[in-house]
């Protein structure tokens, strides 16, 4: 059974392991592939971000953050980042975290959610976000250097809450 809950201090080693694997892969986040584990945690748990984990049978299998996409006049739009453990691909972790984040964003008074940098060749993520009614509202040509595909487009995706 999958449970999504706020991250706790005891979750940090598992979250760090998930973050490091995604960062080293270099195919989804625009971060240095040699970023240290402690720097990854600092980035993920940045001020103004709430962090959550997906837990299955006592194991952390994914994590996401929720924050305002912008400050001031843009603070009514939420932004999230999600990472599931590589071993959990295709098991519904991303879907559970997205559903949870949409509900939490509504509870916090956000009126919309925006993803600023969705790598176009991350087809699984694009399909998942579209399943949750996100639309591609912008395309940034060749904005991401993918380790396999070279320069690829990035999407801005958006939906009202």
C-alpha cells in the first residue's frame, strides 16, 4: 500500500538516495550531474518548499516538493518537482504523488499548478501530467542537454485547480 505523507528527518537518507540517482542520470532535472548529496538535499528542502515522501511497506519510494511557482502576483500558482525511485518505475508512485500534490495545493489556496521545465523526451512524465489535465502551454526549443538525445525541447505545463 502506498502512502504519501510529509517528509520527516528520518527520511533524509532515503530521499538523498532517490535524489542522487535522478541527478546522476541527468535526464530529467537541469542540475549538475556531480552535485553532492548534501547539496541535493539543500536544494530539495529549500526555504518555502514543503517536501513529501511516498512510502510503500516501510520504504521511501518517491518524493516531491510543493511551493509557490513565483512570489507576489504569481504566488497563487503552485509548482512541484517529483522523483520516484528508479526501482518503482511504472508502479503508480508518480501518479500517487501528483494526485496528492494537487489536493494539497488546493488546500493551500493555490488556483493553478505549473511545471516549468518538463523534458520533452521524458514521455512517461509528459503522459502522466496530461492524464492529470496539464496542458503544454509552451515549448522551449533545445533548452535541455540530454545525456543520450542531445539538445531536446522542454515544455511548460499548466492546469487550473
